[in-house]
């Protein structure tokens, strides 16, 4: 079923409730549904047919959500574009997806016109979009089947050009249902959403589950830790999420000036492995224990987490959402399932939330899927109770002197250094060991030297031997991808 039908049902059930707010301006469910239907009518009049792609190069904004809902109602495929994409990545995504139309801020129109193929219509946010939705609304919802594409989401492309990940109507709604079921989302929930809608965290994890249940969404169009803290205290949201970088920002800003954020039932964090020290810093500074999450664009968002009130196990991301994904751990060397507690294997997944494949990349789809199982590329272990523990990406592993060293395990311990705000570990060339463990660190105060960090590592029992950082580089900031994850390829090119 077209997911627009299900979201319109929520609007019918909660007509006068606030659906979305930004900077104090509120939009009711009735107004949101009407505006989305008018955008669907505009698309149909412009000749957008079922299956055509419509792009959105927008910050978090009510009309970003309006556009997505209207696109689905018209039977088209929504393509949320990363606003942080550089020209080459954006050019590829626009051309590769075959967009018919892009909604974007007026300030981006000239840039995108120079990047987009001929024939792509540009519709600017504000006056242009307002004019588009002034016409007659679409009378109904164009039928779509479960296997038809609803979304095409492009990864940040840190290892090359961005890859388009197909997400069907069933993929998307299974994810929404899984989140609602796990976290118990109701119409009383209010999400403070600082996660971008071009990311599965901002759309399928934070926004759509709340919208489906008749709750309230408050958008932040750009990340600012102090503004987030202010909004969280004033608006008292019950639900929210932070990528690991955001969580570290909040934790660092509340070390000396703690606040009480006791309204959150659920505050998720993820996007990359988060060191325990950062989790503890957030809890100490805000009172939020945090709910760890794991997922990928290929899994439509959330695949592993904790239920509300479930005690967090240090180092574990929680347990799989078994209603929407099946999981297994497979040895990269033997291809056999890993069954022993603590043994490391690659996570394989399949199920309703898992993409059917990549857009225009049949070879990559064939490479990543084995007998219907998606190979995630993430190394994990499990305990006897089924809790999963992230180890590393397969291609990030360092082999030093013939021994395997997992960078994120080293980062976990190094993040406990009291004078470091952020840490990253990569492998760099070494004349004897072939690869050496190299730590790239961001101090939280002036005057911290590489020798200071090395001396501290020498006293830490988990940072000796093969795990000892033999090379330490001090930087002002770590490179990030468009979705806020650590950009290891850029880091490796900077420190060969």
C-alpha cells in the first residue's frame, strides 16, 4: 500500500493536532495533509508520472515534509538530497536518479542549474513552492504496491560517488512500524528533530513514526548544540535522536554546566560507534542515559536497539528488531555462521526493512547480497542473550605485524583521555610492522601535545602492545561526511 494513505489516515484521526513546528510556527495535521495533496496535484499537472523521481535539496522544514508526502500521494519516488554534498557528488546524484524536478532554497538555484541535466525543473522554497500548492489538491492517492520504490536515498559517498539505495513502500513502512512497536510511540510523543530528513535517522526513525501516530515534530534546520539544549529545556520533548558527533557536542558543553533534561522517554544516539566515555559524559551533563541504535540506509534505518527501560550493556548496541529484520553473524574467512559468544563475524540481514538493491548498480547489488541476505560490511559479536557488540568495518581493520587491530576498539579506550574532545584511529604505513596504529585527536584545551597523549596511553592497560598508538597527530577538527560520520578515507589521505 502507498504509505501516503497511512499518513493521511493519521491526519484524519488527529485533524487539529500540531503535526510540525519550526521557529514557533505550527502546522496542523489538516493543513499538512491539504498542502501535501495540493503539491501532489501540482506534480500530476506537471506530468510527473508514477515512478518518476522528485528531489529535495532542503534543510529540515515543514515544506520538506509536505513535499515528501505529496510526492508519495502522486505515486512518485522521493529523492532527499544531502545538503552538504559537494558539486561532484550532487551532480552525480541528480543525474543518476533521473530527477524530473528538484525543490530547493532560492540560494541554491544557480548552483544546481549549473549541475543538473537539461530538462530538470527547479522549484524554489518560499514563493515558488507556495505558488505550486495554490492550485487544486489531488483527489486521492495513486496506488503503489509494497515492492514499488518510495525513496531513493544517496549515501554520503566518502569512498567514491554516492550510491542510490532503493527503499520500497514496504521497506519504509516496516521501519516505521518497527520503531513504533519498539519505542511505544503514541500521539502524546513530541520529537525534537535535529537529524536531517535526507538521512534515515531524521526521516524514518525520528519523523515518520511520530507522524503516523499523530504526535508532534519540532524541526531544527541546522545543528547547534546550545540551541538544542535550549529547545530541549523549553519544549520538553519526549523523543529525539543525536548522531554520535552531536552527542559528543552536547556532552562537552554540559561537563561544567549540567542541565536536567528529564522529559525524554527516548533519546537515541548512533551513526557510528560511540565511545563509552562520551555516553557517560552525556548522562552526567544532562541526565539522559541515551538509547544506542544501529542501522544503515540499506536497512531503512533502525535494525538494532534497546527497548525503553532496558538496561544498557556497556559496549552493546542492543538486540535486533526481529519483527522486521532477521540477522546472522558470518565469518569473513570461512563463510560459516559464528555461534560462540564473543566471536567476531560480519552482520548479515534480510527482511521487510532491507533494500531490494542499489539504483543502477546491478553488480554492486549482486556483490552485497548472498541468497537474499545483505552483507552489511560491519563486524560484530554477540553474547548469549543476543545482544550485539560492534567491532569495526571490515575495510577499516588494521593489520600490524600480522595481528588484527580494530580501530574503534582503540578509539573506545583513547576517548577516556580527559584532555581529548574527539579521537579517530587509522592504520598508516610502517617500515617494520607494515601498518601502525595512528591516533588523530582533537584536544579540548590548548597546549596538549602528542607526547602528552603518548604518555597517557603508556599507562593504560588496553592501549599497550599491538593496540598502542605508535603515531599521534593533533588536529583542530576531524573530517566528517555529509551525514556526520567520521570520514576515514579523507583522514587516511591526510595522514598517509
